[in-house]
């Protein structure tokens, strides 16, 4: 694109715009909604397509001056009770007691199927399972299951099985010897 092409398009654009002798006259014609600029082709003033820059309000304007956020009083939002150090608090410090439940073997029900975790739950909270030689995604799993790859689980339902329990060696029901 050569320089001559720019000049031709600028001349075409200039010829279609209104021309004013001064910037003030141009802005007055648009009721101060648009700015103005001096045209490099005709050396007169045209209106811009953008709004005029904001001018500071005059002394007689109706809009009241607002305080800045830093000047406002924020003390009402602060907590009126100050925290006391632990030595001055009333009562003993609370102690979190954790009770661990013994892991009991789960007896499988008739509709439960064995499956293997191929990939633990990701962002969608669904695990990839190997169920009867098929790869299937489970329904959303809770974090309390703590599934890891290679883990054996009990599932129920189809086409997206729900992980019901984690299989343990004691929960396997071996066939009776005959």
C-alpha cells in the first residue's frame, strides 16, 4: 500500500465530513458531545467519532462534591470487640478430638459389582474404572473415598456406576472349598 493510496482515501474521507473554522465551533455544533481535530488535508476542523473529553465541573454546577474513599470514616465496619490474647480468654482452649472408626470389612450386596480404579477422580470428581473389561466413568465420588489408581472398589448402577465401597482383602468373599 503506497503513500498515494492513503492520501486518496484521506481526501475522500475529508470530502464527506462537515468542515468548521475552529475547534470551538465544531464542538458547539455537536453540543459538546464530540471532540474535534484539525484535518491534515483541508486544514480545517472535523468532529471525532469519540466523545469529548470530560471537563472539570464549573463552580456553579448542581452536582455535589463527593468525598474520596480514603477520606471516609470506616470505623463502624471494624469489629468492636478486640481479640484478647489466649492467656486472657475465659475458659480452656478447645481441643479437637478425632475419633477413628475401625475399618470393618464390607459385606457385598447382590447388586454390587467389583471394579478397579484406573484413574482417580480429577476436576470433574469422577473416577475412570475398569468394570468387566470396559473403561467407564463413575458418578461423582466424595473425597472420603480417597480413590487411587489400582484400587479395588464395589460399584452399582449403569452406565455410570456409583462407587459404593472400597474393597478390602477381608471383604472379598472367597468361594467355599468343596
